[in-house]
């Protein structure tokens, strides 16, 4: 059976979503790992998380750290691309666009570009993203903005992906498979 071309792996914090994505790609052929988290030497906990991910990657994988243009990065290459993760990418986009206090939809063109790149991608891509819609409504404006923007991004990517997996407590649950993708439509906010 041929693996799906585009896979979205969702899950909560420490759910095992990144590990599951890494297992999905296996070890055959070239693997490019796109790490979207930006380094912050002043945040030792964050740096430890980044280091943990680095140690887990096989040495033969190519790593792209904090790409400035994720849509273009997704479209390039052959083999398999893992993007880990879309929440940290979105945080960087919100920072770069000074969108935390801007009107909703400020980052929509960048989200559109990513969804379009994933739709056009012709090599295997596995994307990891936090599922943030299962919790309480954040009590801060920035928390609500992040949750809402990421929720829309996840829905739009799920619509163009062949496979969507939710990881809970290290257990993967397939929400969408290649066979079901024939019946999907793209979400429009």
C-alpha cells in the first residue's frame, strides 16, 4: 500500500504527536525535518525541548531550522518532509506580522500560502500541529487569537490532506484516511 501523500498529525501538548509523525515516515529514503521552533537562549525550558527533538532525529535526516518561508520550503525536495510544528510556525508568523494586536485575519495570506503549498506538494509531507480546541476558552486576547487562527489552519490543512491523525496519550486515532479523502472539501472560514 502506498502511504498517503499529505498527512496532518494533531495532538495536545506532550501527546506523542511528534514521535508518531517520525514513526510514520520510517527510515526509507531521504527525510527532511523542518523544525519551526525559533531558538530563545533566554528560555532554558524551550531550548531543552528543542534539544530533545534534535537528539531524537536520526543523523541521516536533513534538518531545516526555522525556515523564513515555510510554503516554499514545503514545496521543495523529494523523499519525505516532516514539518514540526505548525503551532510554533504560527506563533512566529503572528510575531513577524505584529498581528497579536492587529485585526483578525492579518495572517490569512500566509496561511493561504501554506495551505496552497501543501495542496500542490508532490512529495510526501507529514505536518505536526497542536490541537488547541479541546480546552477552555483562553482568558487573554492573544490566547484566543492563537487558538482561533490555529484552529482555522488545522481545519484548512485537514481538508487538503489525504490523512489526518489525532494522537492522544501516545495513541494514534485516524480521523481521515486516503480512501475518505475523495469526499473531503476545503474548509472556508
